[in-house]
């Protein structure tokens, strides 16, 4: 079964410097029907204006993944990490017993467009940690690339949950099939462009909850399509 979560149905928050869309309940947006999907708790699509960002704030017991679509995001945290996240980078921060961090758009002219993802960890109270790796978009063209997983296989970043996260960059007509165990939950998020999945159309910003499907086929219906696929136990 495939249930589409249309982009325009997401929660919204606009503070001038930040334009955010929430796939699941977050902040002041609450919908009891969209509290998450399996261990996947948050998918926020954020656009942050030049020279703006989130001041230092804390998190606990959450796996936080940041994926930049356009622009750059500067990260600093309380365990000593400082970095710039750009398209093709995947950043994982395990909040564990507690971590504080800030996120800032260092550009003086251009906004940054990103997805921030929260995954509930399998164990609470772990030691906070950080990891960032680059997955060149040119090498991900037309195929799925594993970028995060519970066992860190294939050079993916490690998340503390039995979840796989794939990305793909597709042009119109590019197609692939993905098979999963029938008892797994899949979530497809369209970051850019549009696709057909098993004959259903999804457009920019749409998501889809996929259950009881052992095989899906995804075909891009526009150029420069970028998607994320979660395989959740």
C-alpha cells in the first residue's frame, strides 16, 4: 500500500528568516495522524536566509541527519565539531545524553535549502557523537546510494537504529526497482523534481508511506530529480 503525503498538506512555519515545512508534527504544528512513521520522527524542509540561522540549542536521545540541497550550512556543537555542510554531504549527529549545537547560513547573499531528519534511536542515553561524509551527486546519478545505516556498511554514516537511508539523483526517464522485506516500512521523500512510484505520481515536496510492498519501481518524470528513500524495520 502506498499513501501519499502531499507537499501542500504539510505543516508550515515562516519566521521571515526561516521558511519551514513539516512532514510530521513539529513545534507548533500538531497533527495526531502525522506523528512520525516507524522510527522516522521528523522530516523538515528548511530554507534559511543569508546570514541567519538557529542559535545554540540542545537535543537529547535523537539521531539527527542534515542533508543540504542548495547552499551551505555551518555547524558548531558542544563536543568540539565545526563544519560546513554542502550538497552531497550527509551529517549525522547522535544527541544521546545531550548535545548543544548551532546551525547558521554563512553566505551573505544566498539562502540555504536543506532537509533535517530525526530518527528515534534504538537505545537511549548513548554518548553524543558526530559524523559527516560526502557522497558526490555526480556518482549518484540514476541509482540509489546508501548514505546512512545501522551497520555503517558501504561507507555510509552510522545511525543508532536499524534503518537504511538512500539518496538518488535522477533525470527524466531514469528508473530503478527496490525490493524490501514485506514487514519493513518504506518512506519516500521527493526533495526535488517528480517521480512515478508503482504508477502513482509524486511531485516536489511530496512523501509516501509504503507498507506491505515487497517491490517498488520508481521512475523520474522530470530532470534533476532528487529523492530520499528510508527502509525502516
